[in-house]
C-alpha cells in the first residue's frame, strides 16, 4: 500500500515532485510545502566563505538573508554578515536561471518576506493547502492574520525581480548555444512526444554536463531499476536503462517542462496562482520564521493526514551540510527545523 508523505522543498524540488506525480506513476507525496528561495549555495563554497570571515560553521546557529546581506548568527549571540554580492561567489550557478521565487507549484508556500519579525508569510495555492491551514489554526497549532498590502507588494517586487534578472541570463545562455530547456514553451501534447525516447544519456548531456543540475534527487527517486545514484554531487547511472524508460528525464525540473506546470506569463503573475495570502506564526514551536512549517507538519503527522515528511536535517559530522531525511515522528520534524542554504538531493530519500 502506498504511504502518504508531505515534503518541504525549494521551488526546483517542488517542480520535480509535481513532474514525478504527473508522469512517473505511483508517487507518495500528497502535500507540498514550498519555501521562498532567491538562490542556493554550494556547501563547499559556503564553508570556504565562512572560513574567510573567520567563522567555523560549527559555531553558527542559523543563517539569514536580509537587506542585501548574508548573516551568520553565532551560538554566542553575535552576528557576522557579508554583502550578498560577495556571497554570490558561493551560489550554485544553476540558480541564475530559476524563475520561481515562491514555489509556485506547492500546496502552501512559506517564507519570511512580507511579514513582521516572528511571523511567516503563507501563500495558500490549493484547496488541500487551505484545508490544512484551517484545521491547524482551529487546533491551535498556528495563528493567522491577513498579509498586508505592503507585504504583498514586497513579495511581488522580489518575485518579479528574480524573474526579470534570471530571464536575461536564460537569454544570454541561449544566445551562446547553452539551452535552458525548462523555459522553452511546450504544450503538454508536444512535451510528451518530445521526451518519449529520452533516457539518462540525454539527461546527462542536456542537464548534468552543462551545469544545470539542481541536485534535487528526482532522477534517483524516479528510476524503476534503481540504477541512478548521486556521487560527488552529480547523478550517474550504473547499468543500462530499460528500453522505453524515460522516468529520470521527465522527473527532472531542468529538462523540458510543459506549459501546464510552468506558466510563461511572468509579468502578469509574478507569484503564480493562489487562493489567499496570510501571515502566520506557531506559538508552541520555535522556528527560524515563526515555526509554521514545523507546526503544520507536526499537526498533519499527529492527525494521521500524513505518515511522514521529507525534510532537510543537518549532517552533524559536517556542520550545516544538509541531510535529506524522512521524518516519521514529531520530534524528527522539530529536530530538522531551520533553513539550510545549501543544495540537497531531498527526493532521493524516497528510495532509501
């Protein structure tokens, strides 16, 4: 019997989950909580950046990106920041072609932008998401209030800015024969015909070898033969793909994505489709931005809505190195709280 999970992911991970749900068969993730994300960092280069500032990542309690700076909050209560322009040296280059700031394919999008300190901004996108928010609110897990018009304008400005800036990078890459496949207009019928015969070799040439891999783990999770793995931060295949199998290719959020999943009318819909904007906080949980993600997952798990959640914890042998885990107990969800700013193959945990 298929189990029912939730996941917390960045926009590219949420898109991958949406593709897997639609095109690769039995998919256990029923609830998608998407995070706001402007960019992500390479763990290796983030660690190097910290060392250049005299910071040991073991001494960092949390990271924040605020007012054009990357902030390191230290265990002793002090803070050190670097200009975001300098921190961009540690940014994963594939982030510069991402057009999604607010995880537009999620059921609920969550982030700090637009809400007061100690609160999270919530974008409810589906009826499933709306139902969870209402139940969690009535059960006392979260408090909500309408997001202010000013908060919405700030969100729209940041989302539009990311789309405009990264669209220029997409055009630049296309002009030098480095295609950005996922942003090419392709109706569903044309998409299905295009990807029919594509396999891992095509994924390697179209995505991995050109530096477009987002390290989401979807190729690992979708492979029915279990012959795809991630080594040295790159997907690789061990063996021959079965004839007619294109699972890894269609699951990847950086290959072709049909118009029905990613809309191309960015100017008029910078935040994607939505039902409602809210500010929320979770009084009984401590979190980086109001504890709302932790509260929603804990409520859903305790009420039997989900049987577990795909979340990102920390590798405690390598401070702040992200570690994908399947949290099946409330304490595991609480333990994984807090934003990690490095890429993580979250979806591969479905095969583990």
